[in-house]
């Protein structure tokens, strides 16, 4: 896909380009990880589909304005971002002065990358850190908007991801449609525990092996 934006290449144009590219590549990565985790956890899938279909009952088309009602789906996306942040090494910073971190001397001018992937799996901050458990975010104040430093998939501070809202709406709208209109199963009699969850690193941390699923239409598709 090629995106052409008007302008003379100033900072505003570059920022707009970052929003579009970051909000599409990372959103598709998040969608793939969410669907992978749902297939590995059938009870979570069932609960998520029940929520979506109850909220959208009687609608032929999923409306973006209705997504705010899907609290459990939002928890699923948060839990996926905790375990599978699309940008695992995030928040590059430069030390202004020499400092000590965990016994190591970090000289002034050193470029430092934060390991967001490791922070999301740190048992010091997360109970059952390696287990996919969306319920941990139910009625919990912790969020991904940069105020809780154990969970910063979009970064923190004034240089955090500018496309956070665009990216989240992208992902949740796609997921709502997938869960509303289709039932899903693994191909060739594959069992949930057989699903390969190995990560491959590139522009984003996507699945090493592509996710292949069988979709069965559940509701009449909307007319377009």
C-alpha cells in the first residue's frame, strides 16, 4: 500500500505519515495476536463473542460508536498488548547525564531502549505473568496510556505514540466484526495447544507462522 500525503515534507507531514503507518502495521499485528490467543483459549473466545453479539443484537452493521460498550473485548486487547506488544523494544531515550542503573554505569549521551516485552511479563508486577488472563483488567484502573509504567505498549510521556487512538480503534473495530459475523475454528483438527505462538521480529513483533483459521458465517453479512 502506498500512502500519498499533501505537503512539503515538514514535521506535520512526517507526523501524519507516522500515524498512518504505525496505526496500520501495529494494528494488524495486534489483531493477529488477539485472534491467536482467543483460539488458544476457547472459553475467552466464547465470552467475547457473547458480549459482542449481545451488544450488537439486531444490527446488520457494526457501528464504531457501539465499541465503547465492549468492556471484555477491551480487556482482551489490553492483555494481548501486555503479552505481545507490537513494538517490544520501545521508547528510545538519551541519557542527559551519567547514571547508575542496576549496578551498571550508563554514560551521558547513551541511547537507551526500554524492553516493553519484558516489563509486561515481569512477575514482580503481574500475577501469573505468562498466562493469558483478560479478567486481570476488569474494573482495574491500569491502562495503556502511559500513566502506569509496568504497562506501556504505546510508550509514555510527551513522546509516546501519537497514533494510539487511531490504532486502538482500528484493532477493536476489526475484531468486533470478526467476532460478530463469524465463528472460528482451527484447520485440520488442530488443537488449541498446538497453535504456534513463536514471535518473529521485524518492524513489529508479529507471529513467526501465519495464523490460518476456518471461518463460518454466523450472521448475514451487511450489504455494501
